[in-house]
C-alpha cells in the first residue's frame, strides 16, 4: 500500500477529520470549451489579420509589442 506524503486533519469545532495526501498515479489533462450562455454552442476565437481581412494560421503568428503608434 502506498504511503501518504502528508498527514493532517481538518477540524470543524469539536469534529476532526483525518486527511492523507498521496501522490498521483497517472496524469490527467482537463480541457474546457467556451460556450454561449444561451444555447451552449461552442464559441471560437479566430486569429484575424485586420488589414488583410483574413484568418492567420497559428504557425504564422509571432509576438511583439508596439513601441510607437502603428509600429
């Protein structure tokens, strides 16, 4: 049986509940979708080039900052 990495207790007034913390045995990823509140349909975020009026592929995007107006 695995050993806990931490032991403690949670107390609520006169009641004390023992707690043991164990390491995870497997990794799980959780991903959430953004949904419209009204009909629960999926909301997508497009990477859009405002000057060329088209979507930009993810691999064509670089990071930068504006150091002067429109530069």
